[in-house]
C-alpha cells in the first residue's frame, strides 16, 4: 500500500514543479496588446464636397499603438511618411492641371511589433475627389435683360438680350487655350402657338475672349423676329454660359433672373 502511494507522488511531482516554474517566470514579461488604429482627416470625403481645383493643405490625424506608413498619389505630398504611435501629418494637395475631376486615395498601414508587445496589422483608406481645372473660371455677377422693339414698318417685333457679367479667371492664356475648345451662350425661350418659331433651347457660339478676367457685355437686339399679330409672344426665361472641354460641356453660369 505504501509502495503505491509513493509511486503516485513521484508521478505528480514534475507537474507540480512545472506549474510552479511558469508562475514564477510570468512576471518577467509584459502583457501583449492588440493593435488599435484610428484615422481622421480634414480632407473632404463625400460626394457633395471636393478639394478645390487649386488644392490646399490638410491634416491627417493618426491614433495608434503601433507603427505606421502612408502611401499617397504623386500629386499629394506629406511632411512625414512613416512613424510610430500617434501623429499629425500635414498633407498638401497640388493645383490640378487638367479638366475634369480626379480621384485620390491615401493608404495608411499600421503594424504591431514584438519589441512593443503589440500584435496585429491594419489598413485604412481615405478616398477623395478634386475639382477639374474648369472650376478656375467663375462668373461672380450677372445681369440679364430681355429686349423687345417694333420694326419701323410695324410688321415685326425684334427680340433680344443684353447680358452683363463679371468673370474671375485664374488660368493662364496657355491653360485656357489648351483646356477650352468652345464657348457657348444658351438661351431658353417660350413662344405662343401663333409664332413662326418654336420655344426651347438655342445655342450661340461665343469667343474665348469672353472668358477673360473682368466685365463683359453680350448684346443682340435682333436675336428673334416675331410677326406683329394678336396672340403672338415670346419670353426669354433662362440664359446660360458654358464651356466645352475634352470632358464635355460644363455650364459655368445659369440664371432665370431676367429683367423684362
């Protein structure tokens, strides 16, 4: 009986010593953490807001317990591309040189490390859009007048318009000529059943000089001719100014506020 008890004790002794050894050594190691990453930015990141055509400076805020690196498009620069722990990154988006919006993507990668007892990997993306160069042309003020005059023989009414506008154009002459293929004036009219012409959209060619910075006047008093008879009338209800680039036609100004 005593022999059996002794044998069982010898079998259990190494297990007890092993357990004691693990407990004694556990104080020599720090506990491991899981990688945590949070990225925020002042760069617009929705379909309603875009980075302006002339770029700008933005910040990217990184909160992490690991190390990080960032990848950016060629037309965006950052003041630091890698680091460890929390950081504020300054990002500069360059002025665009082409018509049509462009899409950019930032990729921030974070990793843990054995030396800091942090485990894990993470990747965060920031996607954004920048306006095209055509947005450098802006009409800031416009007055439109609808004109009407009777001919000397009283047989026709001559209808037309006078449009005065101020334009802000920050393009060089070379950029303007390279980007803009055509310039248009659109007019939208209503007519009665008794008119010889129908209502709808009418397009007229303008010159690139009509896009130069400053104040311009577009005037045509004999745009439409309507016979002078009962029930005949014509109304100018909307005007628009547009440019044509390789990406299509873009209306840079439109108004229904027309003086009669």
